[in-house]
C-alpha cells in the first residue's frame, strides 16, 4: 500500500517522502508545484501535478494508486502573507482540504495525517502550550489550519475517518543537501539570501516582551518533523489509537536573535542584524511541550540549533551550486 503526500515536492513534504523511503514505505506525491520543485521528488516516486481544488485530478490520482492514507502538507503556509491574502489562504487551505476529503471518501481512503500549525494557538497566555491550550489564531493562516482540524473531526464523526493533526513550529534545517528551504518568507532562506548577496539580514520586531526583544519560537529540524509524520501514519494504518492533535515542540524555544548569532557562527560571516517593524500576525512567544508525541510517536528533538543552521547552510550552498 502507498501513502499519498500532498505538497510532497515542497521543502517539508519532500523530507516526509524521504522519511517514508527510509522505512521502506511507498509514496506518491500530489503537488501543483506552485512552490515545490520536481527535483526534490526521487525519480522512483510518482509525481502527480494536480491542485487540491481540481476534483477530477484528485480522483484520478486516487484511482491510479492503492492508497492506504494521506499525509496532507500542501497549503499556503505564510502567516504574515495570509494577512494580505486571506482569500487565497482560505481557498488553498480550507477549500483544498474539503476537496481532498471528498476525494478520499469517494476512493474509500480512511487515514489522514494533517500538518497543522502552532499558529492555531495565536498568542498563548501561558509560557508553554499543550494540546489542551486555547486556540485563538491571530492570522488567516492560523484560522485556516484550525478549520482544517475541525473538518477532520467532523468527517470522522460522519464517516469514521481516522486522523491526527501535528501542530508544529518553525521548521528548519535539511536532512539532505538535495532538499533546501526555498520559501521567500521563511527566516532561514531570507537570512541566507541576504548573506549571499552581501547584505545585512533583518529582524521583524525588536520590542516584543521577550528576554532580548525578538520573537521566541520552537525551531525544529525538518528531519525530526518528517519522522513524526511517518510514525503517525504507521499508527493509523495499524489501527492503533492516536490523539486528535499532537504538539511537536521543544518546551524551551529559541529567539530570532539567538538564531542570527548561530548563523553568523556557522557561516563565518559576522553581521549585526537590522531591526525593522513587527510583521502582522506574529505572536511574541510560542513554545510547546511534546510529551504526548514523545509517548505515541517517539518524538524528540534530535538536533541542536547548531545542527539546524549547519545543515540548512550546507543544503543552501548545494542548491546554489546546482543552479550556477
């Protein structure tokens, strides 16, 4: 049986495909390539270019494979940009989810792992969030991820869908030099872009109520994240019990300024980041503990901040060489 990975040609999705391959499980990728790259998909993994809002294409994708379940990663993932583009965010993340669930129901596929987000929490009123913490998203992106979780719960009540949602935080690093983060909005590629161009990286907001004034987040290595998706998929396929939601976090967090310091150390390029205005939709601090995921999904932070930066920088340099 094969697992379908939506968004599997993207940075996170491609790492999930790699993690499935490492444990000997087959995958098929569905991606509209709006931000993904065909080169990220191994040559022996089928790549179906299709949009989740294209019902006929989705039905064809399910008909062409014997699908055990879906890992749903595709979507519009930028919290700040979603404030400017709410309609696109809802179309991609909510309408797309509805189309996917309809196609799954029609094909008789009953397992789904959803890549949700810590953006569902908004700005928490506690130092560390748990799965039971209040969900008060502050951006259209966070709202659409929470609606996605509601849709799964409703579909489970209606047709018995087995599902779980992984709420994760800032995903960084690379598990292989073949896959790098090429997002125009994420912190690591933005800093690397600036350094490669001889410019000074900047921080969005230096007056947050945090120890150094910059946002504090859980930064997790993409390979650790990918392994959690595979563990969740295997539990679903085996009929084992799962929670409806798991947090994937460190319990501590790292500030943006601390990340900048690690980048200067790893790259050998000394710089003092410029501090600009806050970015809409960004909470000051969001950190989670992952005890439930540790219990059920063998979740742990296996990589240090230095590992995250070093692996990301190595993959970025390999990407640049491949395009030169």
